């Protein structure tokens, strides 16, 4: 079984920054909405826990990504079995305005006016997508989210 771990490390005003690992290897950064005790639709990070992943081959976002990446797109990578959440995808985006409750990926980040933003999201997405599609074709891949916030000195 393959394992994707999203290790949350920093909280902005309305954003959450994480590291994403595949089988223990750092791959990219992740941006989500703020962690909240009470869910606000489209503005709350998914709860920490273990989830399954599927390829969602229908819907508007899938059609957009199929047009954008015709050479390799096989469906949106969707995180499933999240209580009170639906259609949580891994996709391209730079700031919390792009999340809508989903998982954004990037190769670098910046802190802008108290919130985290990602950079080089498209490049990170293409690389991550190709790796995950390859793994998902051969095995079940678990998606795990863990809160391990760092203090101002970078220590858990």
C-alpha cells in the first residue's frame, strides 16, 4: 500500500501550509484553508485523519483539466470518505481564494500579509499527478493528514 502524508506545519490567518510526502519522500508544499473546529463550507481544511483516494472522471473540473493536460490527465484525484465533505480534489492554485476546501500544491511558498501562498503550482501539480497516477494504477494509496505545527523557531 502506498502512502501520501500531508504534514501540516504552519497556520496563517486563514490558511494552512503543509509538506506532502509520498512513501516518506518530500514532494511538494500544500495549501489549505484554515483549520477550524466548526466547518465553514469552502473555507475549512479537512480534518486530520486517513482517507482513500480515487480518480473522479466526471464534472466540470475534470473536463477543464482534461483540456489543459490532454496528454496525461485521467481524472481528478479526489480525497474520499471525509465526513461532511465532498469533491475534495488535489489541484492547481496559489492562495486560499483558489482552494474551495480542496488541496493545492506548489514547489515553494511565501507569507503574504499573514497568509501563506504557493508558487510554481502548475509544475508541482504535474509532477505530483504523474507520480500518484502511477502509484494508484498499481496499488491502493492512503491519504493521511497530520497536524504537526511548528513554532516560530521551526520546532514541533
